[in-house]
C-alpha cells in the first residue's frame, strides 16, 4: 500500500512539473517561428492546448486516486510527450538544414527542449514499469543530465541578453564555464563506475553540485526579477526566465532527495 501511495505521489509530482514545462516549450517554439510558418505555429498551439489540459487534470487528481487510473493517465501523457519530442526533433531538422531562415530559435535550445521531453518520457516509463535505477547509478545519470541542462541555460541567457549588457553576459558566461566543468567531472565519475560509486565520493559530488546550482538558481531569480521589472535589455521572455529558474529549483530538489537517500534519512523515491 505504501509503495502504491508513493507511486501516485511521484507520478503526480512529475506530471505536474513537466507538463507545465512542455506547455511553455510550445509557447517558446511558437514565438520563435516566422509569421509565415503557420503550419508550425498551429502545431505548437496544438501542443500548448494538449499540455495545458494534461496539467490541469494532473492538478485535479488527489493522492487518494486509484493507482490504476494514474497508470493509464501516465500512459496517455507518455504518448503526448512522444509526439512533442518528434515535433521538436522535426523543427531541429528544419533549422539545421536552413529551411527556416530568420526564425529565432537556437538549434541548441530546440535540442535542449527535446532532451527534456525525452527525460520526461523516460520518467513516465520508469514510474509505470516500477523499474528504477539503483541509487548510485541514478545519482550519476541524473546529475549528468541536469548539469548539461544548467550549462545550456547559462549559454541561452548569455546569448539572449542584449550585447550591451556586458556585465550580465560576463556572469552568464562564467556560469556556463562552471557548469561545463562540473559536467566533465560528472562524466569522469561516470566512466569510473562502479568503483567510483562510494558513499563519500557520491556525497561530495552532490555537495559540490548543490553549491553551483544554488548560485545559478539565485542568478536566474535575479535575472527573472530584472526582466519582469523591465530593468535589463534582452530578448528573453519573462516566462522563459521563470522557466529556467524553476528547472534549477527542480534539480536542487532532486539533489536533496538523493542526499537523503544516500545518508539513509528517507527511502529513495
Ligand atoms: Fe525547459
Ligand atoms: Fe531547460
């Protein structure tokens, strides 16, 4: 019974977080298309509506919901996420073959949002099959994934700020270099496994990553507030600034969950 409760809670948490993220990706992609790309714009609007619907249904479910209902819901979400992943990869192909000259989505951004869709899809699969990775593997794999996501965010912020915002661009570039380095460290730990998967090494790994994610999270929060108050020059949508801030918060939540599992405070997931 306890396991089933955990299944419903974890599922709702993941779907609520990531369906909002997928909905916002649809908006960002749409904003980057040219006005003549009406077919792509319609597709993006369609995904926006799909994930808005999923998000509001996920918010209406309670923790007392029948796990079988949630399992079917996860399957349905999985199909929608597979479709948006395909759409993102198609858009990436169009950009990289120069079929959308003048459109405003960076290829790395489109690749990035497709990686997030793929991550969400895998999480749904793991939840529904109950096949979770062993904790030491999950710690390394999730950090490799999220450190790259954070490094990308720093690069997007740097490139979407107005070139005259020299100080902020400099800070964003420093975060980019910091996270590239953390990502390389994570990959080193990855190639040294299983021997690298000792509790002290994994604990130190989490501690070190947490420090940098916290300071990036604070930088994003400041950037978001400044953008909302129209105090800096950029082509960053305020919602994009908030979006990357929430993803950093989510990573911190995951780091803390791993830390607790590693030190035996609570059960893993
Ligand atoms: Fe995202
Ligand atoms: Fe992201």
